[in-house]
């Protein structure tokens, strides 16, 4: 199964937010395409952090060595795990948080053609 990035958004923070919120280090949240809210709640403490890290760095190689996993990246209760960068990432001068969506490509099934060859009288 191959995991690929289907969406990579950098969303600017609200300029009207508090200075504490405005100046905090960038948060990077990773989501699974098609995952339901219930699935997310069940799995949020058992995320494949090393795979997530490789996908984040694939999309943002400049963050190599500058991110760490935190179960409380988005909220102190642990409902929003993600990575915290050791700096604030900016886009057009505005601080941003990063949201990455992943999807899994199903492996192609290998079709057994031996029965077709037998029906045609050919050796398998």
C-alpha cells in the first residue's frame, strides 16, 4: 500500500488573534482522507508518527530537524495531536499552520491468469 499526500494547505492565522496565538510556533496536523470523526477519536493516540514525519518532510523539506511530535499540539486536552515546528513558518509575511491530508492507494491485485491459459489449452 502506498501512502501519498493529497492535500497540503498552509492556512494563515487570524490577524485579530492574541499576540500569544499569533507568535506561537507553527503547528502541523496530519489527517487521513475519508477518516470519520469516530475513527479519528479512536486512533488519535496511536498515530504512525515516523510515517507522518516522513510525509511532512516530503512536503516541507526545509523543516528537517525542526519538528517534534506532540499529543497536545493543537489543544491541551490531547484532542489535536500533531507536530510543532521550532519556529513560525510564514507565507506572505503571515504566520501559518500546516494541514496535510494523506490517502492510501490500494495495491493492485495480481490476477491469476492460469485458469484462462488452461481454458485456451496453453501451458501455465
